[in-house]
């Protein structure tokens, strides 16, 4: 399942014109709205490997800590583990998938 998710991510990131009709259908919006959503929201948020930057991780955890009203300090490495995702992506790239 992780491999399929990474393939979908890489496909969507690389194939704007093919991703927009899918986005329009899934979001139940017109194609031009889906294109704007892709360009303004989705594509800028897509990292090269599909993982979150340390800054984004810290921001996400900070929001949760604030919502929970706790002062607990959480290690990002205990929460986020992208080893498997990075391994699968490396395998896909080395195999020539979707070049």
C-alpha cells in the first residue's frame, strides 16, 4: 500500500495535466477550479520525496500540542519515520518507474 501511495504521489507531482481531471472528479469541482487547486494548494505542498520537511513537522506537532493544551516536548524522530517511504521511492527511481 505504501508503494502504491508513493507511485500516486510521484505520478501526480509529475503529470499535472493528467492529475487535474482526477482531482476535479474526486473533489467534485469543475476542471478550471481543480487546476487552480493543483497550482495553488497541492503542487506547492508537494515535496520532492513526499515527506514533510522538519519545519513542517515541527509546525504540525506544535499545533497539536497547542490544541491539546500540553507543554510536553515531543521528539520529531519519534513521531515521523520516513525510512520505509524513502527506501521504496529509491527502489522505484532506480527501477526506472515513471521516468
